[in-house]
């Protein structure tokens, strides 16, 4: 049925595109015709993938919705591969075909500078530094971390990623001026207010979803209009609820997996800033927002596939397709950054920053070795010693029992003759 449905939709779409091209006279603009042909090809591929791609772990609001984003992932990865194989100048100028205003170097805004919360030198508005930081990225930070919490579903992992990214901004502000922010912008506005409040609201939403009663009734079987509207709204909630329990310290495999998830999250966050820097895109451009919307939709599916693979490897023998695509996209974005601006990436870290990162890596490796190797060997050695002591005590107890008679007196007192004692022992 799905195959017949796909062929029908593809046939109708192809006829419609052909009808449009036959009705109008083909322009003599090569660039315009090329863009129109690429867009039509992408639409046909998306139509095919939405109906034929493999279903993911989510079924609400509809499996076709998640198949659509899977196909968008393929298209985006192919676009990144194309950009990767261009020269730096051609790649930047190619962005003009998407938006004519792109392809021009833009100055980065410096968020550092005067970090006084209260500036007495400005009599008209002494709190002007705070108002300057309250731009459109403040609600973007909040909603971004709210959605990330719905994806990760763990308070500790969200806080670790949030704090680690602020440390990365401190470490890389010599490469990107956009990372240069005031201390209160890092820790008060970002970590506590925007990120922290987003994580808190996300955890509250997760608690509501875990306690919600999932009773899926047919829309036309609900008698009242209020019930029908409620059923339509609940169509955008999960079909059932799965609580993520990562348990990173339970085994070395889970610990390495959680560290890998945190690393990919941080790398994807850094790619957001470095990509717009090397491709000359302003922070408020719609392509930057579309990329974030894309990662919100594909990231949730990827996290569910990773958790299923970690939690039940016998049933989920392979990592999901969306998880592999997200990893490939993140790696390709990083390769574009490396190719387009290797000078910025090779700027050496300050010495004290290098010392701090080396110390942190040593602490993580030391804890890993202690938790999964030294601690296990110590516990195993203590268990073996305990078993040996119990075995000795049982052996001694059996020996004393064999040397005692029925009324509890020792056989040495009742048998003075040594030969009789040896006979009794035998």
C-alpha cells in the first residue's frame, strides 16, 4: 500500500512540476534555472523519503513528520559535502545563491568591553550595559535549553553541558570575539537565568509527561468538542513515555557513551558560532535559526536512538540511522570550519588555559581509571579475602565438630589413650 501510495504521489508531483514548466516560458537565466531545478529535485526526494524511509522511534504527531526530518538530514549533509569540496572563496560566494546579502565579510560584535553592572559615568542610564546584552538571543538561549532538556531528559547532563560551554567560551575568546563576554553575562545571564531557567522548565515538563495518563481514543469517538480539541493538542505529545536513566557510572561502556554525547553536543554548539564566522553569516540570519530548528527536530530522535541502543543492546543491535546522520553532520561541519579558516583554529591557547584543560583531562582520566579499574580490582580482592576467611572459618568449625562428642566434651578428655584417639579420628 505504501509503495502504491508513493508512486501515486510522485506521479502527481512530477506531472505538476512538468505542467508548470510547460506553461511558462523558460527564462534565459542560467542561475535561476539551476536553483529552480535543484529545489524541484529536493522536493521529489523529500516526497519519496517521507513515504518510503524507515520509521524512527517516534510516532507523534505522525511518523511521516520524523521521516521528513530524516530526509532533510540527508539533504543537509549533501549540501555540507558540496561546500566542503569548494575553495574558500567559491564556498563563501556560493552563499549568495541562497541569499544575495551573504558572501560579504561582517564585523563580529564584541560582548566584552565595559563589564560594569552599574556604570556611574553614564548619568542618563547607569544600567546600559545590562540593557545592551538583552537582545534576541536571550529568549533564544532559554527556549534552546528548554528543548535540549526535553531531548536529554537528565538534569545533571544538561547542567554539565551548560557549564562546560561557558568554559569553552572562556578558552576560545582569543579566536572568536563573539565569545568575549562579561563574567556576569557568562554565569548570571547565561548559566543561571537563561540556561538554568530553561532546564528547570524542561524538567517540569518532563515530570508532567511522565505522570500524564496516555489514553489514545479516536477523534470521532469523543462526544464533546472540548474533548476533540484536547485530543488534537495531545496528538503533539508522545505516544508513550520513556524515562532516560543514563547511569554513567554503572559501566565503562555507558561512561564512554555519555562522555561522547557531551562531546558531540559541545562540538555542535561550537559549530554554530564557527560556521557563521567562516561563511560570513550574521548571527541574526534566518539560516542560523533554521539550522537550530533542524537540530532540535533531529536531535530528539538521535538521543532516543542512542538511549535505546545503550539501554537494550540485545533488542536494538544497531545504532539508529538518525543518530549516525547527526554525528556525520557534526563532523562535516567541523571539517568545513577547519578547511575554511585553519589560521583561527590554530591560534594557540593561553598558557593558563592550557594548564586548566590538562588538569581537567587528567582528573577525568584518573577518576575513570579508579572507578572502572582500580576500584573493581580492589573490590574483587576484598571479596576474595572475605570468601577465603569464610571458608577457613567453616573448615575450622567442621574440624572442631569432628573432634567433639555428642555431649559437647572434647574427645581428648574421655580418651587418654593415644591409640584410641587416633582410631576415633580415623
